[in-house]
């Protein structure tokens, strides 16, 4: 079957993200990236281009509002940019890659961004070397694996990619550096503008740096001036800002002194300023010969060389990669590296033969018409279309999102005679990390919530987890120990406040829901012993866990006065946190987001119900709505606050790594909200959070493994974390139990009022 052309397969992109440097930064990558943006916008005005500029913070640059700066050495900034790109609706990313502009060894931090987006990637490689160091090879290899299409500006770059990195030729495009489109003008017509009448002008332009080889060209000038006294070598451009920071103008002063020492001080002119594009083109058109005496053989691209060819300049250059290719077929002259004698001989030859000089100019100008920015824009647009074509838009798989039956199989697989182990390698318990009271408290709660379970089995495991908790209580400290090694030795005398609060919560639930009187009586005794010591905890989450445990107790025994006092004290403290942390855009209890976030509003909702306080209910409801909004993808799916977000004050959450604990907490909090405020939005929130386990998430990847009762440890940018630790396993099972109870409650409501009852999707 005949293949259709690309433009019939994919329409022109409507929205892309462009990453690189950007003007007003003064460097070649910034200039190139900005001109690429402008060329695409001019050729495709309907295309939205979101610009992201790397910023090292050194020069105090203030970017226009339309440019999103990424702090070069801030790993979190890369993740934040990835989230912005994904949520902004871009169809593809076009990356300008140069090792030095990104943070980390060999600029590896850019991989942190790319790992966090699934968008197709077009990458322009500005440096490709066969002599790359180990870090550069590692980073470039990872970048190439991620790329959908690759743009290089010289055929040699394509050869290196194919031979050294095994890249498929089909995804590599050689697209010359873009150049402006100006009519050809003879140098004599432009020279009066700069006071160069009667002079033969040899020009080099660019940010002054040691690798530009200017000193070699200056050493050639005595021989040139001997034959052509009217020759002048013009070095145009400011010193590179990085060099200025390191050594000031030492390089420029050294070059000026060299010219004086060689007796050609009057024949070498330094123009020390940053030159805008239109001014540069004027300078180029006034020059007779353009010179790039660079000393780096690995240099793939020179924007100034491209501009010179575009303006029809006869060019003399050293044999770096782009020069060899672009100056072939007598479009210019190539001389060896660091060879002033060869430079002098060839320039004298050109200046001595006007017809020869003009022939080089005409061939260069003709070739330059193939390099104009509009041509680059069209070819890059085709690359982006090709990248999108092989990465179709997100298709949501057809899945059943029915609530899974609770299944303790995987939880019991992680348990032994001591209790539940913390971590696993895939599904195999990892004994190196031993046990913790958090997981055994959760496991005890689970045993009280699963409805369909053999009662002898339930009794056995409830006793095991209860025994762990009892052994963890340290009356000398008034706290529970947390971590225990596999050798059954405690690793500490008291655990964190959060782990102690969670344990009291488990005791409260056991008092209310335990199926066996012996367990209920045991839990009540230990609860009463631990309650007063736990009334002194300061952690907001520990206080929230205590409130949830007290709430369960009060469901069973509303007359427990001391429990009610602790609940009211902690609820007031949590609610008061809002008065300190609230900002117009931040309606939360703390300046940062952390783990188990939804437990804070859930605690206020539970306390408000028991204490009959509408103010607590209102604050719990409002903050739950706020965190729910933060935990949502543009498509409306649940997105757990990523662990990369932890500790970032007053900043939007980052999407990775997402953990099951957050989804379970949101399910519980939404149900608590619906209990006091029967608004269908809370049913929708619980359903969305539960569907996260089943695959309705950022990566369309199920975390639950229904046939085994398992749950993966989280959602990373690269997919699910395939380990199945205790916390994740119990989070899924408790969420399933909660959703089943919610479904039963909704059925009861529907029987009472068939017309007004909400329902799970």
C-alpha cells in the first residue's frame, strides 16, 4: 500500500514547549533559541510556543513574562517545569541541547525534566563529540533514547550518532543553522557606515573566549599587512559573560597587547559590545572576508559562520565540523588549526584577486538561500509532526473501575509470627528492613475492616499485630517504639509522634470495629493508658491521627470525657494553623505539603461531627476542597501530591513520585466529608482517588494487582514502582473496604430517596 505523506497524517502542531537558553541572555544558544522561536511563530502564527529558559542566576537577567525560567542547579525546578509543560497542553517538546547550560554532571538534570513528561521530544544537538567523557556519554545516550526526532546541523554529527551511539538514521535530520534573509550588498556600499572607506575588512564576530583562536589570526596579520597595508582585522563582540566573571577582560587586553607587540596594533580593531542581529548583519555586509579561526575540532555548529554564508561572505576557517561541510565546493577556504602562516597566505591570495573573492561571495550567498530561518522553521515543523505521529495522543484504556473486593492475601504474605515486615523486593519480603509499628497498626485496622475473611484466620493475625503493638509500648517514655530489626530487637526507645498517633488510631478502630471481645478489651486498656501521654504530641499529623482514633472510640462510647477533651484541644490546634499559614493562594494548614495530607481536613470533619461544631466542619470541608483541587490532573483525574513536592513552601505540588497512601487518605477524607455534608462532589472525589489505584492516573497505569491482592509502591515518571511494600498493600485494601462501605451507604440512601441519591460511577 502506498504510504501517505507526513502532512496528511498529522496536522501542524498547535502547541509546543521550547527549552534552551533565551535572550536577553547573551550567548549563542540563547540567540539561536530565540530566533528559532521567532521563525516558527512567523511561519506558523497559529502555533503556541511556550518558552523555557535555563537560568544560572549569575547575571541577574530578568526574562519577559512569556518566558519561564528554570533555575539551572535546582533539581526541583526541572520537575516543576515538566509539570507545567504536561499540564499546559503542549503536544511536543523541542529541546536545544548543550552540555554546559544544564545543571549536574554533564548537564544531567535535564533528564530529570524529560523523565517527568511523556510528550514526544525533538532535540537539537549543538555539540557532539567522539571524545566525550564518561558523564557526557551517559547523559547523551539517555537523551538519545528519549528522543523521538533528532536535529543536527552538520552531516558529521549524524555520522557520530549512528556509529558511536547506534541511533537509527531515520530519526536524524541534518538541518543547517538558520540565517536571516537579506539581499546581497557589495561591501563597498556598507563600509562608509563604519568609517572603513578604502579598507579591506577581515571580520570575526562572537563572544570573546579562548577557544575562538583570535590570537592565531592576529599572528597572521603582519604578513597580510605587508602585502595589503589597507587590511584591517576587526574583532567584533563583547567578552563572554562567564569569562568576565572569572577573569574580567584579561583575554581582550592580552590580545590587544599581542597586536601591539607584533606591530599591527593599528591594523587590528576591537569593537567591545554585544551586537544585535540587525547591526551584526550590517557589519557582515561591510566585510570583505569573514574568518572563524576556532581551535576546537569537535565544534559542530557556529552560528556566526552560518550568518556569514547567509550574507554572501567569502569565509576562511579552521577545519571544525561545520566549516568543513558548509565551505565545501569552493564556498570558502579551510586552513589547518593554529596555523597563522596558512591563514596569511590564503587571505593574501583572496585579497589579491577581486574576481576570485567575488566568486566565493556569490557561491556562499546562493548556498545561504537554503539556510534562511523560514526554511529551518518548515523543516523543524516537519520534525515535530513526525515526532507526534509516532507518539499518538493519550488514549485512555478501557478499564473497569469497579471497587475491588478486599483481599488480605498479599498483606499476609508480608507477615510472619512477629508482625508485618515493612518493605519488599517486588513481592518478596525484604527482611533487611525489619518491621515498624506504622504498618502493624495499619494491618490491625485492616483486620477489623475486611468483611469476608475466615474468622480463625482473622483472629490469628489480629492477635499477631496486637502483640506487636503491645510489645512496642514503652511506659517509661509514654510512647510506642517504631522500628524493629528482623532479629526482634528494637532500634529505638520511642518512635516518631506520627507513628505513635497512628497506633492510638488503630486502637480506637479496634475498640469500635474489632470482631472479638478479647481484642476490643485489650485495645481499650492500652488506649486508656496511652491517651494522656499522647495528649502532649505536637506534630499536626500525629494530632490528626489521635483525633481519628478518638473519633472511632467515641463512635463506640460517646461518654469518654477525656477522649473528647483531647479531641477538642487537637482540633482547635490544627484549625488554628490556618491562621498562620493562609495566603490568598494557599488555603492550607502548613506552608508545605507533605504525606497523608488529607488526614488533616478529615480530622477536623470527624471532630466537628462529634463535637457538634460547624466551624470545624467548615474548615475541614474548605481545606479538603483546596487539597483536592491541587491533587487533580487537567483531565480531572486524581494526582497524588508527589514526594518531590515535600518541603517546597507555598508552591504547587509536583506530580512524582505518587504514593498509594495519599489516594487512600483522600478516599477516607472524602467519605468523612460526605458524612457531614451529603454533596455529590465528595462521592466524586472518593471515586476519583480510588480509580487512581485502578489506572485512572497520570500514566494510565494500574497500581493494583487484583488477582494477588497486591499494590505497587507508587507511580514514578518512568512507570509503577514494582515493589509491593506493606504501606502500599494496606492502603489499597483499606481503600477498597472504605469504598465498599460507601457503596452500601449510598444504597441505603437510594432506598430512602431514589430520586436524590448520588451513585458511584
